[in-house]
């Protein structure tokens, strides 16, 4: 939920409600988890890491990086 000032209160500055519905943009649409230290959203199905820039998740496959195992 956001505060009265409109700022998000969840990890990486994202609204927790938004985090609960975000999914990988690849065809499997798996849920994403947060890596606060790296500032990324992670997909455990395809091992992609999506950046969060200025509190905005960048869910473009071309912008994602493959995590090393």
C-alpha cells in the first residue's frame, strides 16, 4: 500500500500489491521475487534478473540479464 504522500512502502520502492501480481514477461509468466541487494526482480524459471530503475520495474526481455548459476 502507498502512504498518504504517494510513496511506496515495499522493497525497492515498489508497492507490495504490485509485487504480488508481477510476473515474468516470458511465455511461462512465473512470479518474480525481489533481490533488494542487487535492485532486481528475479525469475526462478528462466533465471533472468529484471532491473528496477527509480522504483519502476523494467520487465523487458531485452533489458534482463541471465543470472549465473
